[in-house]
């Protein structure tokens, strides 16, 4: 028998052994998946039962608190604290259990499970989201710079607006997945991206004409400034989050967002003027568009809709930032008094 054939036979036997080991490993893997699925269902149902009992316990404690003695009130207070601790523990458990998608994710992705089941995968997805947001912001900054200073073609403007639509739509999907996995971005900063995506879509459909060319320079200058401020925010917020996570003062799944947050207060003096200037620029855009809508030759519906979008963005950004600053100032003033 030729030497080469003997070598081939030996190699084939080795491959067969490896294949059998792989089959056994894969069989164990499928068994573990079934076990994990059963454990997930068991944990989810147990958490639901426990939460229902905690609600009943809380209502009973509240009823007993009225007219109770000092010792009884102290005991009931301890029970309340333990109930809050258990509710917080349930929230931490939920972050690693499959859950139903919200309405938006259900419409976009269907019933696909988007819960990431390990801390490493959660952090990796969060970091990839932050990089995506930063890279696209830099691309939008460069493109708005080119459109504003060098090129005046409607086709390139359409590419810029289409990129804005895709960027904000992608952010809304990614943020919804991150919220499902424990990120704490809430309220206006989530809704802000929906409005921005709609505004960019309306700008994309605005036909070229006298009114479009009148507003074009102002919009591109605003976009250039907005992307610049977002880059500043990213580098400042990422540094703040890193320090606070190291000290254990922030959740590991917290994100940098397009706005002022209470945890950004430490050492912050320079970002607020940039943010407020951008907010009032949104108001200026809204006023300019509503004035254009009063012109006799204004027939584009996009003028009024864009004006309304900019007004909503201004009101949401301005009053939310004011509320955060006011809340943080109060908490800072109350600390010395409590000491």
C-alpha cells in the first residue's frame, strides 16, 4: 500500500474521531439550551409571582402603618425597605431574562428575542452602539461642512438628509434594544430621536426651489454646529461615565445621550452654553420657517411641518435641560443642610 494512502487513512480516522466528539459536544450543547430555556421560564414565572405578592405586601403594610405605634412603625419601615431591595433585585434579574419586545421593536423586528444573556455581550453591544454614534456623527459633520462651504447640489443634500434619516432610525432601534437589556436612557432623549428622524425625512422630501434654497444654508449651518456639539458631548460624557462607573456611582449599561444629564454636573461648566445655544438655534429655525410659511408663494407643506418639528425639539430640549439643571442645583444645595 502506498505511503500516501496510509497517511490519508490515518488522517481520516482522526477526522472521524473529532467528528464524533463534536457530535457529542453539540448534543450536550442542545441539552444545556433546553435546560436554560426551562430555567428562564421558571425564573420569569417566579419573579412574576413574587412581584404580585410584594404588591399585596406593600398594600398591607400601608394599611397597618396608619395608627400604628412607634415600634410597629419601625418594623413596618424595615419591611418597606426590604420590599424595595427585592424590587431592585428583580429588576437586575430581569435584565438577563428574555422578555417581550415593546411596540416599536415588535413592529420593526417582530417577536425576535433581543435580550443579551451575558454581561460581556451587553457591554460589547453598548460599546458598539457608542462607536457607531460617534463615527456617524463625524461623517455627518464632514458632509455638512462640505455641503455648506464647497458644494451646492440638491443631490448631495438629499444624500445628507437620507443619511440623517437612516442614522436616527438606526439609533431608535439600537436604543430600544439597549433599554430592553438594562440601559437607563428614558423620556425625552428617546423621543428626541423619533422627532429628528421624522424631521430629516421631511427635509429629504422638500423639493428644490426658492424657499428650499433660502433655508438650506441655515439648516446646514445648524447641522454642522449640532454635530460638532454632539462630538464634544460624546468625549465629555464618556469620560464622566468611565470615572463614575469606576467609583460605582453609575450603572454599567448607562449611555452617553444627546442632552444634559444630572451625572454630568461634576466639573461641568463649558457644555451648557453650547447646549443652550443649540436649543435657541432650533427655535430660530422654527420661527424662520413659520415666517416663510406666511409668504404668498409658499406652497410646500414641508415648511410648516419642519417648523413644527424644530419647535417641538426646542421645547423638549430646553425645558428638559432646565429641569435637570434645576433638580441638580437643588440636590447640591440640600447636601450641606443635611450634613
